[in-house]
């Protein structure tokens, strides 16, 4: 998205975002990712014009869930942002975080894995910082969340439940042989 000077709508009904708004959103997103969700909540709520940016709406949802416990409203905001920009891994990150706050670990992990599968788009380069080796910053944050939850290797027999005795024994044997 290229920065524009005015904050209105073009003839195509596409929201126009100024470079100052992009800078503000970028600073707020970095603050939220560092753990300062209260600052992010205040900044995003005090600037309703920033809500035209899907990433800002998604992060606002996460801040609302974290600071106020409004998980249902937060899920709605994150899902709205996800519909507007389905290829942005930040939306999957924030929706996964909200689902964790809602005590739905299985759905949160599924959201994190969907976010990992999304390739970072070039059009978000100005708004979302890039990490080394072409991965977006969000991919690193998603991996951090998954590590914190405990990433587990896939079961040797995917068609069987993870706790099935055959999976457990095969997993131990493969680990002993150094094949896992």
C-alpha cells in the first residue's frame, strides 16, 4: 500500500492512508509485539481513522482481549481483518492469541499454523517489518507462540490418535534410532 497524503476515500472506495498514519500504526504494532498492549489499546482506540487498516483492527482486537477480557469482540475484529486481508500472517497471530485468551488452545494452534503457511506479501513491506531470510516478523512471533505452547512432532501414524499405543511405541523407537 503506498502512502497517500489525505485520509479519505479514492474513487475506487479504497481507504487512503497518510504516511503519518502508517508510521503511527507501525510504532503501535511494534509496541504491542514488545508486550505493551495497554499503550497499543489506547493509541488504536484514540485514532478511529486507523481502523481502516486491517492490521490495526486485528491488533486492536488482541489488545482488547488482553487488557479488557473482551474476547468475543476481539474475535470479531480479528476475523473482520482476516476477511479483509487473508494473506497477512499478523491476523492469524492475533486471532490465535485471542483464542488462547479464550482458553481454546486447539483452535489457537490451528490459527498459528495457518499463519505460518501464509507467505509474506511485498505490499506490506512498509507496514510490517521483515526479518532476515525473507520471513516476516509475524512468522517469528508465531513460531515463538508455538514454542511457548510446545511444538510437538507429528505422530508417526497420522491416521491414528497421538496417544494410540502404536504411535507412542513407534515414536520412541524412531527417537532411539535418531530418525526423529
